[in-house]
C-alpha cells in the first residue's frame, strides 16, 4: 500500500511524519510518496538522504513558490497543487494512506491485514483520527473487524440534491440563515458528513478520492468535496465506510504551512518566517523532529530556537498566543487537544 504525504515547507514535521510511518506501519510493498509544493531543495535533500527509499514529486508551482519560501517569504502564487495530488493518487495502489506533513502515526497498524479487510468489506474510506470528537464520526450502527469499525454513517440526508440544498448550494445566501433558524441546518448535522470525508489522515480508495475532486476549479472547497462524497455514496450503493477502532495518528498545532486562515486580529505571526527558522534549525541538527514524540513538539524547544534566532519578526509571546488560538478553533466544537 502506498502512503502519500502532502508537503509544503515544513521539513521538521515531514521528518517526524516519515519516521512514524517506518516505526508503526507493518507490511510489505510500503512505498512513501511525498507530494511537495515548495519546500526548499536543501531540506528535501536531507529528507531524501535520511529516507532513500521514498519518492519525492514536485508540483507545477514548485519553482514559483520555492523562490520565496527559501527566503522565508510568502509566495506570490496561491495555486493549490490539486492536479499533482490527483495524478499521483491515480498512479498509486488502489487503496492508499493520505497524510499531511504535520500528521504522524502514534500506534502500529498492519497494512497487509488492513488491505485484506478493505478488500473483503469493499471499503472506500477508513478514517484514522478524529481529534477525540464524536460528532466527526457519527454512526447509526457499526461492526468491528480486525480493529476496523465499519459503520453506517448517521447523516441527516443522504440524497445529494437535498444535501446540496441544505448544506452546500445556498451556503452563501440568506436561505442558510432560515434553515438554521428552523434547526434544519445545524452544526452537528453538518459535521456528521465528516464521518465519510477528511482532507488527510485517511485510507482512500483511489476511485473515491478522484470523485471527491470532481469540478474542483483549482481550489480546495470542502463544501464541494462533502457534496461529492455524498454523491459518490448515493451512486455506489455497495461502498462502505470505516474508521480505526482507536485513533492511530495525530496532528500538530505548533505551526501552519501558510498564513491563510491562521492569522488573528490581535496576533501577528508570519508563518513563512517561522517555518524558515525552524527548518534551518532542523537542517543544522539543532531541532529534533522526534522531540516529545508521540505528542507534539514541546513549546520550550521552539522557544529556545526562536530565542537563538534573535528574529524580532517572531515575538515568542505572539507565537504562543497564535498556538492557543489555533487550538481553540478545534476545541470550540468539541475536539480534544493536548
């Protein structure tokens, strides 16, 4: 089974991610594929040297973006490498694990046994984590086979036309407010659809993955992808969905790949500058990618690096406030964050 890792300018997290795969994924024919969108070459060289069997693929936007990321600056282009993701997925094993660079395994899993269960149960999707939040894995019923919980998702409507009307098509119009006032469109009902969808931390059947990107218009639109998930499930009546019995991966909250959606009115942190500082420390051997594993990086380690950099553009107190606000985005709707 192939493992695809979406990567952008956080070699310190990518190192941890890959190490965790080798620590916890048991099975034959394991191929790691890094799908990179702008990590400076010197960092990729170190990654390749540490893990010579991995394959690194660069997006069509790589050269445009790396000109900026190697200086710790925000790239001028905001294009998303969706075509690269779809292409490599189409060339990969029928079922593959999709991670992002800041996701890592915390428990072992037998990939060979997992593949056997997927084949036997016709699984299109196996969710590997949900941040301790039950509303992201709402189920009507389920059975457990080989530590995989195969479930019937508890979705408010399963018809894509109704889903489109209630949750997607009119999302930007006044009708959404009316549906919310009538308690038809609720957060819990909407989040239930993440039982059959996730951006990463998932085992995907590649046909299902490709279907999620129908009409993507070169942008990540989770409302559209959720609609595509509902539509796929409606058309493919025998497709089944599942999750691991326990969460076996986790994600980090120490940084973001970009500034988008992660800046706050009263906090000023440039993540491109931040990532250059930590990447450089990691490159020189001054930042341990496995520090505090399997938990996220200890703040004191990052503070030590920031102090040593003497970079006035990344005030330590501002970064700490940023992390707290980032975590709060998830705890506000029931996620459990350490």
